[in-house]
């Protein structure tokens, strides 16, 4: 059962990346021309929330796409704010995943893992962070994983 769940989770992420690539290639996402004529380095990510302590061993609960160049887009509900956070923090996303200092959550262990996979400013990005429970995710500092 675990391998089926892992396959489904990885298939979901792969399908999201394929859809994102298709959108960028067709110009539907407002992407700049590809190749040497482009003025923008590609910035497109698939963000996911997975039930469990790893992205490969759990069930994908929800996923969105985020395109940041030349303008914010994708299915993320706050794409412009998420792109601004990414620009401010670069590929170091731990600051966006940390819980707010004033937040209080129970100490139950019901882990959820967030991931960001794709390309950020022309470079491959693969990020993962595991929260002890969904309360920690809801109380994180950034909007990047708030969807």
C-alpha cells in the first residue's frame, strides 16, 4: 500500500510539472519566450502538502503551481505575495516555513510535509520541510505554503 501511495504522490507532482511545462511552452501562463531570446530566467514551482513525515511516503493532500517570471501566476491563491517572498529569501526557504514565535500548537505527532519543486531563477529547486502537525503549517510565517 505504501508503494502505491508513493507512486500516486510522485505521479501527482510529475503531472503538475508536466502541466506547468505545457503552460509555459504554449505561452498560456504569460511566460517569456524560451531560449536565448528570453529576458527572464524561468521561475516555476509545484508546491505540495503531503500527509506524513516525507514527501515520498505520504499522500499528497493538495498542490498548486506558482510561476514568478515575467509576472506572478499559476494556481497559488496569493501568487504575487508568494513570489515576493521567494525573491526576498532566494532558494533558502526555511525562513518561510518556520512557525511564528507567538503561535501555540499541541505537541501531537501527525506530521505534514510541504515541498517546493521546480526551477527558481533558472536553477533547479527541490525543498522539503516537515511540520509536527497541521497546526504548525497553519502558523508558519510565510504565504508560500499557505494554500
